[in-house]
């Protein structure tokens, strides 16, 4: 059996060891500098499929978070508009109470006109340039009446509403869908109908409301109290329901943050390098490179060619 060792064979072996040590040094150096186990999926071998799935879920959660932030901002604007309508209903009811208490109606109709305008402005509120309460007709003003006299001009109350019946829904996460859309007709029909009654009485033979209340005016206003109690309650409920949806969005947002934090830890368990091990591997690889280089130099110096020279 031939056990001779050739110089070329030794060179090949040492060079192979040197190249392998250099590659280990590069790999360990990359882990130390990037604090990651790899730069692409092939570096993660058997965990690549799991890592891809987790990152897909992470992107979906991020998309939900972005959408929920937009929904929350819209609901905040919507809350302000609904509160404005509810406050207008409360103010009309208070104007009626004040007139009955003082037995005078000197500024009663001016107050009612002002609250009518406030309610219409609330129902015509916009978010991001789009009408909030128009259903799917986001570019169409949902309420067209501009003065109390419009309500008694002849057309039915329904003609002043231009919204359709579409109510916007939003998916907050994989399991939660909420209705965020509110329609002007749902909130404002009864209110405009009651305002029409007040304006019609103002224009009737029993009107106008200009000074001390007559018996007929007092009877009319007393009859209006229950109506406006109902309107105030309904508009307040609409604002409260919007608040409930806001709470659902906040809960979903908090849940998504928790999910993403957990997912970040799981992804880090796969991608984040063990820095202590990476540093040790780098040190060992550097020693191996130095050792291989030293052996290579020693082999070169022991060559027969050097002796012949």
C-alpha cells in the first residue's frame, strides 16, 4: 500500500481547510454585524416555510392596524357630528321648556332656526372630503334643507334626504366586522318632521311666536315636549352606538398589538442570531484561518524546491 504524501496533495488539503475556515469566518462575521442568522430564506433551511407564514401573518396584522387607525379617525369625526345633532335636539327641547317657564316666545323661533342649522350641518359633516352620513353617495350632500321654511314649502320631509341605504362595514381583524356607517335619514327624519311641525304652527293662524304665549301656543308647546324627549333620546343613542363601535376598534387595535408583539418574538427566535455563539464562532473561525495560513506557510517553506535552491 502506497502511503506517500505528495506536496500537491498537502497543498490541496490545506487550501481546502483555509477556504472553509474563511467561509465560516464570513458567515459568523455576518451574524455578528447584522444580528441575523441569514439574509434570505435559503439561509433558514427547514424553518423557511414557517418563517414565510409568520411574516405573512405579520403583514396582515400591519394592514389591519393601518385600516383601524383610519377607521378610528373617521369615527372620531362622526362622533363629533352625531353629538352636534344630539345637542341641537336637546337645545330645542330646552328652548320649549324656557318658553313655557317664562310664558314668552320672543326669541323662540330664532333659537329653533339656529338649532335646525346646527343639526343640518352635523348631518352634512365630512371626513376626508366625503359625506359621512350619505351612505354610498359619499359625494352627495345628504340633507338639502337650509331653512325652516323649506320644510313647509310643500315637498315631503323624505325629499330633503339624498342618502341611500348603504351602511359601511369594516373588518377590524380576522374575526371582527363592525358597521361604521350611519345614515342621515335614520338620525334626522324624526327631527326634521318635528321641526316642520313647529314651523307650520308658526305660519298658522295660531302663530307666530313673537311675545307672550297664547293658550293655543302653550298647549302646542306642551305637546311638543314628549316628541322632543324622544328625538333627544334617539339622537343621543346614535352617538352612543358610534361610541360603542369606537370601543370595539380600540379593543381590536390593542389585540393586534399584542398579537404582533408575540409574532415579533417568534420571528426573532428564528431570524435573530445568538450573539454569544456568533462571537465565539467568529473567534474560532479567525483562529482556524490563522492556523491554516500558518500551516500553508510552513508547508511552503519545507518544500524540496527551497532545499535545492
